[in-house]
C-alpha cells in the first residue's frame, strides 16, 4: 500500500491513564512531527459509562481498519485471479479482528 495516506497499521486497542476511554494506538513506535512515541490514532469516548461494551467494540472496529483495507485489496486480487477460498479466508480474518476475536 505504497500510496497510503493514513497511519500504517497494525493498530491495537488500549486504554488511557484513567482506564476509561479506549484508544487505538499504532502497534509500533512511530514519529509524529519529528517526535518518536506511541501516538493516539483515535479515542473512543461516550458520555454514559453504561455503554462501555459498545465503546470497546467501536475501538476494535477502528483498530482493525488498516487490516480490513488490506484484506479488501487482497480479496479483490484473489477474486480477479479465481482464488475464492483465499479471498474468503482473508476476509474472515479481517472480520474476526474487527470484532475483537483475534
């Protein structure tokens, strides 16, 4: 994905210092404005604490975005060349990651 403009993956789901909002970090040390560190990609917040399960599910979905994009690109390539089984496996793995199962 040489033309990618987003922060490359993989991303991970984590929590902030208060252990409340779920944060998507890159899973590798990166640089932002010349400073090395683990930077936030997205912070999933909610006004109501009773939605913690939904907030966590949203965080897994956000963190899986780079993998899902890559899976869709790979699946399209597999399907173009007649490899339906490989396309299905690629897509299932991306879905499991988005649902927090892998």
